[in-house]
C-alpha cells in the first residue's frame, strides 16, 4: 500500500469517528417548561418538595429582586470512599406569569459526550411527574 492510500484511509476514519462522536452528543440538557394554574408561592413550595422527595439536594436557591422568579440549583449525591460527593447538577426556575399562573422550567444536567446515554439522568421527567403527583394533576 502506498502512502497516498494510507492517508486517504486515515482521513476517512477520522471523519467517521468525528460523525460518530457528534452523534453521541445527545442533548438531555434541554429544558422542560410547564405552566401551572397555581400561585407562585405554592409552586415554589411544591417544586422544593418535589426535589427533596426525589432524593435530590438543593444546593442553591434565590428569589429575584422583583420577586417574580425563583431559581433552584439541585444535584444528586453519591458516596465515594465514605464521603458524599455531588454530581448531576440541574436547575429549576419558577416564574410568576399571572396571579394564579406559574411557569416551571426544569433544566437537566449537561453531560460530556463521553457519558453514555444510559447513564444520563432525565430529571425533568422525574421532577415534572413528582410535581404533578404532589398537585394531584
């Protein structure tokens, strides 16, 4: 085999590898937005309850200056060498739309392409289902 054929094969394999790598960048990090017919304070309380009852931890929570938006950063924890380590950080934003209307936006953790899709967690589905259960929807 001459050098030109080896070069063509190498370039071809690199291109195939790049396409496969890009294809594995499945984005579970998208948001899920749902509007509920409940007041802002009730939804903040419900979202926090849903997070805690899903065995997740709230690592940060902050209300906006105008009081119409509440941001919660959550994560899961695993035990490594008898120590608790945080992983899978996601976010929930609760926004006041009207007096009895509140939008909840759940954002999954962002994963590196090297994390297989079967190991990625879709917290948006889990939390939405938990919120609906708590509200009786």
